[in-house]
C-alpha cells in the first residue's frame, strides 16, 4: 500500500518541472532562438517589432559575471565560517554562529535590495569605488574613467549577491565537513597533526565533493536572483560593462524589471518567456551537476564510515 501511495508522490517534482518547461515552450514558440538571439545587440522599439533586436548576450555576460564573482567571495567566506564552527569554536559559540548564519537565509531578497539601494549604494559610489579605482586601477576591471563610477553597478550587485548566498553555501559546507568520519579525524590527531593539518589533509579532501556541491548550488542561487539584483545593478542592457563600477543587467533582473511593459507589448512578453526558458535550462544543469557531487559525497562517506 505504501509503495502505491509513495510512487506517484515521488513523481510530483518531476511533473511540476515538466509542466513549467511545457508552458514556457508553448508560450515562446521557439521562434526567436536564431543566431541573433545569442548575439549582443538588444534594442526594444515599442510598436515596431521589425526594428527591435533581441540579443541575450549582454544579459548572459552580466549574469555569469555577477554570479561568478559573488560565488568566489562567498566560497572563501563560507569555507572559513564552516571550518570555524566545525573545527575551532567550542560547541556553544559554534551553534550561535551557525544560527546567525542560517538566519540570514530567512531575510527576504527585497530587504537585501532595499539595504543595498539605500545604505550601501551611496557608500560604494562616493567612497569605496573611487578608492578602489585609485589603488587597484592597474588591475583589469578596476580601472576606467571616473564617469563609470556611480551609486549602482556591478560591484554593488556582486556584494549583495555574496551576502545572500553565504547562508546556503555555509550550511552545505558545514554539513560536508561534519560528514567526515570521526575515526579519520582522530587518527590524524593521534599521529601528531595539528587541527589545521587535519582540516587541510583529511577533512577537505574527504569532503571535497560535498564542498563542490555547495559551490554549485550557491552558483544556481546567484544565477536566479532577480529582485535584489534589479534594485542595485543599474539595469544597463545596451552594452557590456567596461569595468566593475559600470551598471549592467542579468537575465533574472531584466525579466523582473520588464514585467510591467510585457503586459502591454506581446513581443516583449514572448522575449521574457524565452529568457526564462534559457535561465531555467542553465539552472537545471547546474543543479544536476551539484546533485551528482552530492551522491558521490554520500557514497564516499558511507564507504569510509564502514556502512553498507
């Protein structure tokens, strides 16, 4: 009886995903997925479909640029937080650190957006970005004319995204490090290794698949964030960002910001559906790869722990 009830329920996520893909395919009609669709020329002329061009290239570059940079920062910070709470901190401070980190995940994205728009944007535009340009202007992405510096742009979006994905990546990395069999850790300590040497030579190698899974899932979160990014990234969709200070846009933030116009212009509505389909495919691929790492991690932990 349980098998008859459980099998259909287990198919519900797959059915929902199939329904979403089917609706997007039907709504888009796949009529714009030509070579120009993957180009870098985007121009929307209301009421003149023939004069419009629908290149997604600028949006994809903005998406992967902001998501990749925020993921690099979030990975470093999350790994430090996970190692601190699992290895170095006593139980009570470790639990408090984990609780505070997890609480960040419950903050709505619009709150992060308002915080970035009202509090961080003036500081970035007036203080941080001019200082970075003066000190690190010789590095690619940190130079450029002073006119590119403004209160909203790529760097601010990267910072906000970093804060938003840290709770997810930290929680997953923490669990990956905790899944390392205790016998291996104690064996390392028994032969005279320090706690850091055990982390570097035992915990990190054994938990590497789980750590990569955390990185990929954080990347998927960063790719799909729309509201907060739309509020701080500036929204320029006509050119690639020349540096980290200039404004740009992402696929998700563009979809969010253009929803009201799409209700008026059918061609723009179809374009947003096609953009959504591309974003969905990318997110599914990233999550499938992350799940693959998770399965490998579970199998490794079971083998090392002596399980079946």
